[in-house]
């Protein structure tokens, strides 16, 4: 597991990010493909659609585990079973493409449990663009005229300038997916940016590692890296490496990986501190790391 160098993380100061899926929209193996990666015996070359879980224990409630999901792709049911997922506090969405939203129906049993426990529908935090798509695709869930009795007990919520769940603040980070603005997420000592083709300059301020200050910066950075060959709406491995080195996180994990990249061969070519993630990988990060802009301001004030 990754953690801040030189710091001992306790249950009340650490969180865990688990990769539920690290593949592209078509997954790996890809249908009807006999390439070396799709036929690989290495389980790390089997990649479901991209999604992560974030889990932590509240310092004031040592018996209470918080669990937040980022994206519900079409493999969500299988991913939730593999992770033995029993409850969710909320779901955060990056954007409205099929490989990030089509598992919403599989939230149903978890949403029933959430409503029984809290008396409220499970909150789904979305951009306005994602809201419009989800209300159309899942009209039987969100339409006030819906008569579907077994619909998910969920409610779409605005992201605004961020979302606070328990003691952890999730701050949206604007990135580009081709011409489309989508949402990355910064939380504690971690950041998750998938489906990225460009990072606006203004967003780098939220992500800089400030690696000489253990109270600030990123322990874990997750970036998408589709393949080596350029793509109009996804970063290449070389682009992801350049961004990772500029941001300066202590460890960078690459996700949204196509069948062009074999796990072992690709990792052998990557710089130190940058690796391909794999489905089921769990990494630790600090709950109390300051965001880049806040850490920079506090450092200047010292």
C-alpha cells in the first residue's frame, strides 16, 4: 500500500482507495480479440470498466466505516461482489459516458439499505451535464411520474464547489476529455482523474505535490493512460508521465488502460513512482492532507 513517506498512518488518519476497475470502455479482454494482452494469463491484465472505492473510519466513530464510490460502470455488480460491498454513503460521478453510469441500477439493494439506515435516498453527486443524461437514460428512476416500484432509492445532488462526507472533503477538479469538460476528484492525500486528455492550468494548483511538506500534497495520484499511440480524448502513457512528474505525488497509479498495454512489460518501462494499477489493488493515503492551494497558503504564512 502507498502512504506518506515518514508518516505512520493510524486508522483515524488513513483512508484506502480500492481500484474496482482499471480498463477502458470496452474492458480487457476485449471481445473477439486474440492479442497478447487479451489472452494473457496474468490476472492484472484483466480489467473491468473504471471505478474506485474510497473507505475510511471516522476518528469520532471508530466503529463506523465510511464508503464512497466513484462511478457506476456496467461492471459495477461484479465489482461490488468482489469487494464484498455492503453499504455506501454516496456516489460521485466523473461524467456521463456509458462506462461510468450504466451500472446505476445495481445500486438498488445498497440504496434500499442506505434509506433504511439514514431515512434518506442515497446521494449521487453529478455535474449538470451528467444530471441531464442520467435523468434521460434512467427516467424510470428519476421521473416524478415513474411508477416503477423497484427503482433505486437515489437522489441527484449538485457538486457545487465540493462535497463533504463525514470528515473527508471531495473537491472537484476540472479536466478535459476531448472537447468535454469532466470532473476529477481531489480528496485528502489522493486525487482521481480518469478519461483525461488535458489538464487546464488552473487545475494544477489543486494537484501539486508539495512533496517537501508532509502536511500537504498528494500521497496518491490516479491518472488515466490509455496506450502509447495518441488518442483524441484520452492521454497517452507519455502524457500521463509528464503530468505525474509535474504534479509530484509520492506515487502515481495509471488507470483506464487498453489492451495495448501489458501489465508487466509496461511497468518495466515506467519511471520510479509511476505504475499501472490493477483491479483489486488497494492503496492508503492520508485523510488530513491539505489541498494544494491551502497547503501553499499555509506554507507561505509560516
